[in-house]
C-alpha cells in the first residue's frame, strides 16, 4: 500500500513524465526486449518502430501518476488495457518482467539524483498496485470467456472458410472452428486476436470483427499495410482451407443499446467494426447515419453491402466522402476531406445522438473536435484505436 509520502513522490514525477516520458518509455522497451526476449511476440513491432507504442505507454503512465489518488478516473483507460491484454493472452507471469524493466528504465533515464531509492520504491509499490488491478480484472475476463457458450482460453484452431477481396486494400477472412463446435458470441465493435508465425517468428495481432455475431463463424477484414508483417502475410499467404489460431473475442468499444439516433463515422479501414454495429442497430429499428471517408472509390470497402442495407432499411442514411474521385467508380456524396460543414449537413437535426468514430488518429482527432463544436455531448461521442491508444487532445 502506498504511503502519503510515496503518493507525493509519484505525483512529483508528473512534470518529468510530461517532459520526457516518451524517451523513458523508449528506453523501457529496449530494456524489456533485451532482458526478457520471450515477451517480444506480445508486441506489434510496427508500432514500436513507428513510435505509437511508446507514446501510448507514456500517456498511460502519465495518467496513472497524475491520478494516483483518484484511480476511479482511469476506469475507461484500464478497461481498454484489460481487454487488449485479454485478446493477446497477457498472463500474471508477464507482469514482473514489465515491472523490473520499468524501474530499471526510470533509474537509468532520470539518473540516481532524481530517481532516488525512495522514488524507485514508491514506483515499485505503485506498479504492483496497478498490476494487481489489471491481473484481477483479466482473471475475471478469462473466466467469463471460458464460461461462455463456445468460449475458450488460449488459442483455438480455425479454418479459413472464405477469403474475399473487399477493395484494392482490404480483404475479409471468414473463420470456422476446426472442432466444429459453436463459437462465443461477441458484442458489435469487439475484436479477436490472431496468432500466426511469420518468417519463423510468432506474431499476435488484433482485428475488429466485421460481421454480426452468428455463433458459427468469425469475420475480420484486414487492410494491407505497407511493411505490415502480419497483414501482408494474411493477404499473400493465407488462403481458404488454411488453419489459423485465434484468441476469443474481447474489447470494450461496443455498441450500447439506446433509442437515440446512431451516427457511425469511419475513415479507411475504420469501417470494419462499424459494420457489426450497423447490422445490430438496424435490426433494433434505430435511425442510423452512416458516414464513411476514403481516399477514393477503389479503396472503399463494403460500399455495395451498405447500399444494399440502405435499400432494405429506410431508417439508414449513408454518406460517402472521397479525398479524390477518378470517375471509374460510383460517385461519392462529397469530394475532399470530411470537415465540420459536411458533418453538420450529414448529422441528424438533433445533436442528441450516439456517435461512434474510428480511423487514423488525425482523422479521429478532427472528428472529435468537430462533433464537440457541433453540439454532440462528449459522453455520447465514443472512439477506439486499432493500435495503442493515444490522447486525442
């Protein structure tokens, strides 16, 4: 248990983390991978090279230090972390590796004059407290997965039942369990973990479930990322009939039932989790405004699917915005960027809506800012990151 003095020491590190938290976290990852190479498969190395993982962890550590006396304010962040950990099968035995590396990095980056024994002791206890919170929550999550009909822990073997090109960049994979049993139901917006071996190295990734839950199969829709080790492996080397290991569905970003109009806003491959949300909301009779932004028609996935739903459900209004239009694909509703003026035109007249938005970080930052400016309550504007969570401020 942290003492009052130790809490004060943690709080005093906030300015240091604000100034150099990313550098500290970068050193932490180098230390972790060097001292404990067995944890490398748990991390997306593309996020490491791009710096997103470092920024995300720096943000999380800063939040934890800032609210060390008000941990209830971190409930949303902790729930997101727990769900991502569950989807990657993070286990209690992994936490000591992270703790040892974090304390070592604090000492080496801040120096002994700043990172005194008292500071290190305080952070050691604080980390142990955080680890206990996460481990206990994850234990409950694993138990719920195992108890659910069709649920499981660890990996489960699936067969690729179908592989379908949805656009020039996005391909869908439909998985059916090898054992022929049912599969765990999931909430619209959740994702599954994929476990593959690429060039002899184990890799784990999370992909949104892009179709409504049916108890028999799972569908993900994967964008081919330049240099993406797993996405390119799936596109180029995984075919119908192949086997693949999956982790059970997880994720805190889920569609909440309500009778308010629903606004789904996506950019690029951010469309994938909105598809399950869209199907669920339409079945429930909700009014839906579906807004999608893409570079052009060739990379716009699922347009025919959404158009078909719009013909079946009169309460669905859909709007497409392309950065450019080449006249070789159906015209969008607007050309350019999805700005505030377009959102104002495409939102329902009342701003008392539930808005869910996903896409590249810059896109989400703009959407969040514009929704607030247009009068959508912050509590009713929800978003999720495909990779590590970052601040949208």
